[in-house]
């Protein structure tokens, strides 16, 4: 199996990726009558594996940063060391509490996953600090599954549900002023929206599609030159 490929899309498809109907591993293009595989969410190893096992021509959807460069599969790092479980046990015996001290705490977004369900426009006093709404595709109005809604400058945010709807609790210190929301989703541009105060009962927010490149994939095999080949070319 080749460890590297050079991928280009010389003739991008004329039909917008966001206008194509979902089909299999991607979407179906009415223009070329083919299924366009969504490579934009894959890493280099996954792209390489798919293309090397695919039969016939492949049409793909890429982020611009994924094409016109070498796609390489990074081999897994082989470590020759004491098994992790044994090492952890030894450390726990030698240095009390070390197993707890070495746990890495990853920064996370404060999410509102346990907000009480209330109808929009409820008279409950807590409703003034809860923002409800939906995130839609600005091109076709469909729900944007997987989008995040973040209050700029606070680190507080939430994810939309399967229907693109969200409920977001507003911190008390900014609950009586206009706020800026940052919308983000794979395949879309990062977009900011200012929500005026008092907050509307329901907010429909639109996320513009991101820049993508869809079309038939052209693959060039990449061969690393030996040192003597470079020497011959120079002399």
C-alpha cells in the first residue's frame, strides 16, 4: 500500500455541495450523476485508506487545505516501555497520590445540558436568562446538526439537538444587555450574531456554508527520491 498520494481537484463541480441530496458516504450530485464522498471530516490516514481501496473514479468534497498537497499516513509510534498498567501501579506505590496528580484536565466548554424544559415565552422568572432558538443553513434553511452556540468572551455555550434547536442559559452578569453569539459547525463558516436585549422569545440564527471544493479527484503517486538520485540531478 502506498504511504503517500498527491490529491488535486482540477475541475470543481458546478453544483453546490449544500444543494446535493444526502447519499451513502456523502451526497449525490445531479450534475455529474455521481455520489460525492465527504472527505472534509476525515484525517490524512482515512483519506489515504479510502482512495487506495476505491475502485474507479472518485468524486470528493474537500476542505481547501486538504488538496494540492501530499496526503501521508503517519505510522503509529512504537514505544518500548513498561506496560502502562504496571507503571501506574509502581508510581502509586512509590509516590502516594501520583496517579491522581497526573490526570490531565482538559478545558471544556460550559454547556447547558440540564436546563428545564419550558415553553417559549414562559412567564417563569428564570426564562429571562434562558435563550432559546434554532440554527439553520442560510442557503436552504435546513437544521444544522452538530452546530455549537457560544456566548463570545464567556466560554459558555451549548450544542443544538437533532432538529437544530438549542436552549442557552445566560450568565447573570450579562443577562440584561445585548450579547454576541458565535456559531460554529463543520462545513460552515464561523459566524457571529448580536442578540439585542430584551431577548426575543425564539431566535432563528442562520449559518453560512463554508468554502468547500467538490469534484473528481485526480491522484498522483508520490515517490521519495533517494540521496543518490538528488546527487545525480545536481551534477
